[in-house]
């Protein structure tokens, strides 16, 4: 068995794990943290403090997202150089890299910086717009990850 198969499967595992993490954070973790009133009895976490918790989670997740962007860039560059070119894989890989870097390098730091300014900053229109943009970016990342995963799996099957 060639070493390339290990490289390919490693890439697929990273893509699948990243997609799973995006879904878990967006669909399971955030709703639980922001709706503690439905879970806790004598203790309520307000939206500001819930946001601080989510911010810390996303800050830590940003390290994985940076790794994802770097690994995607390296893998896709090697595949391209070796002549394994595919428009769908290329477009989704660029989208994964762009949305990863936007989320980790732009949105998360801006949100954390505004949270550090206090409750008033998190109630501004600027904060709300940045937060909405980060949610859209996260959804774009999820779609791009699943498209890239499926396309690379299909291409691997053809080899």
C-alpha cells in the first residue's frame, strides 16, 4: 500500500473531524450555553457571560481552524502540483481556507475584543453585525467542508 493513501485518509479525517466540530459547536454547544434557563434551576447565566464562555470555546477552536486551513492549503497544493486537479475540490478548498481564516483571524478576535470592553459593547449594532457575519461564515465553512470531503472521497474512489 502506498504512502499516499495514508496522506489522503489523514486529510479526509481532518475534514470530517472539522465538519463534525463545526456542527457540534453550532448546533449543540451554543444553544445549551445560551439557554441555561431551561437547564439550570437556581442559577442563570446571562447572555453576556454565556457569550464570554462561547468566545473562549471559539478562541480555543481557532487553533484547530488554523491547522485546518494550513493542512488544506498544503494538501491541495500538493494535489494540484501532481496534476490531480478538480474545479469543485479547488473551489471548496479555497472556501474552506478563506472562511477558516476569516473566522479565526477576523471574527473571533473582534468579538473577543468587544466582549472585553464590557456589556455595552456587546449590545451595539457593530457587535451584532460582526456576530451575524461570523455565524454566516461558520455556516459557509460547514458547507464547504462537506462538499470538499465528499468530492475528495469521490476522487479517491476513481484512483
